[in-house]
């Protein structure tokens, strides 16, 4: 039997709700597809559908109880609250209050999940560590992640995301972090913001939730560093730490050796020289690692052991995970970046492709789909990728989507592999082109459906893993 996370008395106390039976829960779930036996099921309205429709299914899968705001059931005990999302917030508030753990909040335009996972691994070398699952970073993902935190936790790491102004502050106040990290600020979701400055202001709201002794950890290499420092001061941060390659950084990159699937990094962490192997490729990941080591230090963990743990990081599904595929007698390598894309992560992934070593005659191929939600500047942001593709010596480029047609127009003829309006239409062009030894990097926003191309190349038995 798993450890007890919640009992009916504590949950009633936390939410002010009415429990019609005694129960103990070993977990919390809002989704019956992933619910595990012993979980408390929280029926949230309108995440995808009305969760109240799934109460019976939850009990069938072994839920110990359900938190509901309406209806009735004979299948198991309920905790009745006026609003289940508020109820989940209340569980989070209670769970946060009952731990003595040191807590980190991570936000930024890109790199939140990568940094959260890396920090989780690094802290686990020093104590019992709890982190958010997947990219649970929104109005239900954050409270759910906090409510899942065991009482006996030494360190916890929560991801905070946003699509619109005003979303970060209430989540930051639930997390009540000792350390709040901004990985970077970049044009992502620009459709919903009038400028990147405005995006930076919204990210700075993460500091509103800092505890009185809280530390702000900010990317010192970005133009918004000063703006974010000012936000940290305004919100009363006790200390501000910059990380990066910049001379003003407190946690600084000393040197980096990039290779195809990993990096060797030397960092100056508050004047202590730390040398470590990073199990993922790309300079951007090393920058995330600096934020990780700064956080470990400020959370009271062991920096050296944390750095050693970073050797074991592996790329996440759809974010750099590799596959080998065989097609028509050719063996090709695929770097699967199909989970998401924006100008910052697109550049990072193109640089990683540029670092790949191919045999003579084989090629580095970029297979790219539209970056979505970029608003009016979208066309130019796509066309601008021509430069980095050339700088990184990408041999051959395949493009899908209406936005990518802008890049196609400006791409030198020698680099043009093929263009199609959709990823499905691009599949035959890519399949015809691949040769033995080629390395393909496939990336686009989730809505661009670039995983179609990977699915066409990979034999079904090769598992691609979850996002
Ligand atoms: N600091 C960074 N700068 C640029 N790209 C990054 C950075 N960190 C991660 N990435 C890339 O961005 C993509 C999304 O990473 P992820 O960590 O899932 O970000 P988020 O959780 O913020 O969406 C991946 O392709 C990853 O390789
Ligand atoms: Mg994420």
C-alpha cells in the first residue's frame, strides 16, 4: 500500500467541504484515464469536459473518494465543496502549509519543464524531492501538483506557465517559493501580448509569491534581465541571483564542450568551480543547468552531488529524444522535437542538429512545421530562421505549413529539400529523400502535427514514450 497523502478529515478541514465517509488517499487525480487505485478523484469542470461525468468511472478504477460540487453517487464516499477548482486550490494551500520543504517555482518562455526535471534530479541527491508531473503548470496543474506533495518532503519544484496576462500571480501565491526561477524570456504566445516587454512583466509576477527570505534566480544573458531584477526588488525578493555567460552573472558559465548528445560544462557557482557532464545536448540546456545549480545552492542542497546527477538527464519525449529508423534500406537517426516550437526553442534545436556528426554523403536535415500563436510578427519570425539554418550548416530543409512558406521563399535553393502545406503532405517527400546515415531533426508546434513524420519513419514497435 502506498503512503497516505490525504485523509477525509484533513481534506474536509482544508476545503471546508462535507465528507460523507472516512477514506484515505494515496494520490490525487483529475483524469480517469490516468487515475490510479487509491486516488482521490477531483471532478473539475471544463478542463476538457465536465469531470462530474466521470465519477462512476473513477470509482470503477479504484478511486477512494470523489471531490464534487454536485450530483450524487452510491459508488463511494464524496467530499462536497461549492467549487471543485477552488477545492483543489484549498488542498494545495493546506499541503503547502503542512510541509517544511524548501520550494522552487520555475517559469520562463521556454525551458520550464527541462529545468524542473533537471532540478528535481539534482535535489534528489540531497533529500526527498517532489516535482510537478509533465508540464502541469496551469490553473489546475499547479494546485494539483502541490496537493500531491507528500508531508515528508525536503525539496519541491513546481512549474508555472501562462498564455495570458494575469495567470502567473495566483499560481505563484499558491506555490510560495523560496526560490523563483525565470529560465528565459522570448517571443512565445506573442499573439496574446503586445510586446516581449509585456511578456517579461508577466514572468516577473512569479516573484509575487516568494517567501520573505525568497531568492529570485534570473537569466542574466537576456535583454530583460534588468527589468526582471526590478520586478524581483519590487516584490521584495531578499536576494537576486543572475545566471548565464554574462560577466554580471553570479552563477557563470566558465566553459562548455558541446557534443552530439551531451555537454561537458565548467561553471562558477557562487565562486565555487563545478565541473560536470550534462546528459543532454545543447548550450541552452547548459544554461538551464546553471539555473539548477543556483537553485540547489539557495535551497540548501549539495551543489556538487546535484551537478553529478545531471549526467543522468535524458531528453524528454518530443523534446530531443532520439530514435533510430529504417526506411527502404536506409538507417537514419531522428531527433524528435515534435512536442512544441517557438523561435527560441527552434533555434536551440537547429544548433543541436548542427552539432551532429554525419558520415560522408549523409546529411543533417531539418524537418520543420509552423510555430503557432505568434501573431502579426509570425511570418517574419519564420523567415528569420534562414540565417540560423545557414550558420549551423544544415544540409537540407523540409518545411510544412502556411507560416513555413515564408521561410521556404527565402531559403537558399541549395538547402531546399521540400515544402508542403501540411505535415501529412510532407511525409512522402521526406521518405523519398532520406539516405543511409542522415540525421533528421523534426520540430514544430504541437498543432503542426510534425509527429506524423516521425510515425511514418519509425517502425511501430519502437516506443516513443510519453510527453
Ligand atoms: N533555455 C532554453 N532556451 C531555448 N530553448 C530551450 C531552453 N530550454 C529548453 N529549450 C527547448 O525548448 C523546448 C521546450 O522545452 P521545455 O523544457 O519543455 O519548455 P517549457 O516547459 O517551457 O515549454 C524543447 O525543445 C527544449 O529543447
Ligand atoms: Mg512545460
